[in-house]
């Protein structure tokens, strides 16, 4: 199984500042035949189900603010929020879909400082 | 509007059984693979099981193999999860979700998710 490890476990950032969450996979999730990274990011707000925000490591979903961006390749990935807003308080998860079983990172709790 | 509504959760004793349902609407259910993901109280997300479009391809996490059965009824736009021999560690909110368009089953992202149904296994 591919193990996904996020860092940090929690993060407090001031409003308007940049937040970065890291995700590392135990093996590469870059598929050589299409040169795509099989990685997604989700946002889960309290009391709500997860919401997909990024797929293919860097493709932002429709309607997701452009302050959210995904980067990285192979085994190391980053979700960046360029200017933190109050509504971004949530737990963020990375997920690999390169191989079964599908696995998630343990989550990173993002709060306002 | 796409809607996924889970039901069937509740309190069950260890060793008992439950059948979860996920009623889908607002999209062509028979065109999408589906999945169940669970979240123990205060914990992270854990993929449980997935099923292909016509139901012939199923996958399970190791802890669910032999105990859980995923199925679907495309005539009723409904996804199911039959859970037998339940354990205390199966306690969680169970979400159903749709495989994203463009996914390569069994790999894929999940979008959107239902609101979930709580399963509590306790004596």
C-alpha cells in the first residue's frame, strides 16, 4: 500500500498570509505513460463531508478560489493557500489514486493565528 | 443538482450487521463508479470499498474483506454496503461518493460526497 504522510499535522496562519501543507507518498504516484501525478486534495470543514479541491496534483476544481494551488511531482506535493481567508479554516487531506488501495494522508488542521 | 443521501446507520452490537444505502439523484448513476469512505470520530479518512459501473469490479480495504459487501442497483440509483461481523473499530461516519469523471477505476478521485451516516458498534 502507498502510505501518504502529511506535514504539519496542524498549522496556524494569520489572515492574508500564506499557508503551505505538504504531502509525501511512500512511492511515486507519477504515472510514466501519461506523465500525470495521481494525487488529489480535499478540504473538510467542521460538520461537512470532504470537498475535492485539486486533482492531478495541480488542477483546481471549478469554483475553487485561485488562492488555492497544488504543486509537486513524484513523491512530494504541496497545497498552498496564497492569502488565507477565514473560510479556509478546515482539515485538508491528500489522496493518492495511483494504485489500489486508495489511501489518504492523515490530514492537516488549518487554523487562524 | 447531484445528491447522495446515505441511510441505514445506527447502533449495533459487536458481531452484528447493518446495511447502508446511498440514494443517488441528479446524475446518471449507471455511468459512474462509486465508493464508500469512512471517518472514525475525530479521525481521518479511510477508503473502504469501491464498485465499478456495472458492479462486476469490486475492491475492499483489507479490514473489510470477507465482512463487507458493496453492491449497486442501477435500476434504483442506489449504492449499498452490507456490513457483517461488525467490530468496535468499524465505528465511523460512512460516506458514499462518486468517482470523478475522467478517473481510471479503481483509481480515482471522489466528487461529490454525501453527508454520511453514522455507524456505532458498541455493547
